[in-house]
């Protein structure tokens, strides 16, 4: 569990990373958010929490996940490329790390009902999974568009006993699902815990989720040192929507500038078009879902609809930690189009026998945009597996042939 106080990765007492973050919440939710702010650090630092959290990660989810040397991918790019296999977690993505942790926090707070938002469905599945395990009532809000394109995960959530409610406003994607989840939380704040899936939302969620996902970078450092003389690779690459998998992969390297951190956004049809989800590339400061960040919006401040072929990256903002690190030039931000991501996903399948989630395929596509040296070591966080995206891959192949 991460407990470093460095200002680059931990917010101030009001939840701000530089200019970004904070807690902009309706009055009805203030007691819940205030209680969480006052107690989350105490809870996740306690010996009881750490023992139960670590035990579930190891014996239920299957950690540590491997650091796999992708030999054929490395040969193609004439460098050393390692994949952090978060796709091998129980439920198929990094999302389970955070879901286990927040479920335990909810139990410590005496909550009996869990609500969550989901885009690609991986966070929804992870939440439904831990609620089934703990005997908690679970409701997941998901955009109607995402329900159609992520049908396997919808089926999994229902099998696990969760109620899935469609969000039918806006683009009917992740932003709209989050809106509905917040509305539901306002209506029943006393017994309900909102289990947010990324490093977004009002303080303390961005910090709490980053700390729970930091197990990824903690393992990377150990695994890199086991293979090389240093625990610090040349660079780490991860996709970013809200940014939870990138926060986890970057966390223990943020203070070590010898390791380059590359965050890959979803460009959609291109950052020069209106069909994009690359908020660091095209956004400006604004407030969404209780926090301040780079946000896709019109000149008069109206939030614009994001677009990406990837349901998990289809969000108009980004976690406040990343907004601050971007301003400080600590992260390099690249943008990858739908087609680039799909081709990268197919390349990994054909070179390494691994079908990645389309979210992870965006990170893989960044390999074509980097000038590698043979002796460099690059770690790419493979945040999820592609089972949920087989229809999208199949449609892409049909159109390509």
C-alpha cells in the first residue's frame, strides 16, 4: 500500500494536485465525502485492512501478475519490451485491485449497498465480483451505447447478481453512466457507497484509487530488478482515460525522472476532429463529476461528448494527478487513433498470442511513435484482456478484408 507523501503523486489536504482536483459535491453528498476524506487513510493504512487486502489480491485475484518479455515484439522494434500482465488478474483487468480495496473500505464504513459506474464493463464486473464475494447489494450504471458494445461484460455482471441500469442521456457512454451513479448516490447516501472505478471524482477518490492501484508499480520495480541491475526501466507506457491503470503503473516511478512516463490518450478519429477523447490534447481546465481537471468543453464551458472506439477511454476528462503531471512535464502524452489501436491489438495477437483489450491496444500503438534504442527497457502495462472486445475486433477485420 502506497503511503508516500510526495506532492507529485499525493494531493494536499483539500485534495488538490497543484491546480487540479478538489471536491465539488452537492450538499446532500457532503457528509459521505467528508467521512471518506477523514477516514480513508486511517482505514487503508490499518494492519487489518492491509492483511485482508493483500490476502485477497494474492489468493483471490492471483497477484503478483507476471512481467512478460515480449520477444517477438521486442525483435520488431529492436529493443527490450516487457508487458505487465494485468490482463491475467481475476475478471481480466487491473480494475479488481481497486474494487477489492474499496469494497473493504465500504465494509469498514458500515455500508450495505454498492453503486458503480462502468464504461468498458471491466470495473462493473470487478465491482459485481467483490460484492458477490462479500454479500453486498450491487447496482452498476452503464451507458446504453456501452451495454450494446460490451455485451459479454453485461452478462457477467448479471450472472454475479448485479443490477445493471442503462444511462440513456448524452452519448450514452461512461460520462453519462457516472452522472446517473452520482444521482443515485444523492438519493440514498446513508447506506450506499459509491465505488468509483478510476482516479477521478471528488477528493479522496483520485488519491485512494491511485494508492490501491499502486500495487502494479510496486511489483514492476521488484520484477525489473530481478531481471536487470536497476529497478528503474527506461520508460513505462500506459493508456489513459480517467487513468487508473496508468496511475498504478506510474506511481512508484513518479519521483524517479530517469524513467520516462508515457500516457496514451484515445484520439478517436483524430485530435483535429470533434470525434476524440484526448482531453490533455484538446481540453482546458473545467469541473466534472466533483473535481477540476483538463476537460473537453466548448468556449462557453459546456462539456463536449467524447468519442473513442474504446469504451473504457471514452471520457471527456482525465484524473487530476495526470493534469498536474502534464503541466509539470513529468509525463509525455501521446494520442492514438481508433485504427492505430486496432492494428496494434492485432499485432500483439499475431506476434505474442495475446489478445489485448482495446484500451491496452492504445498503449501498444504508442510503440510506433517512439524512437527506441536496443539496450533500453520498456514496460507496457497491459491493463486488460480482449475477450470483451471480440465483436469490435471481428467487425474491424471484416471491414479490412
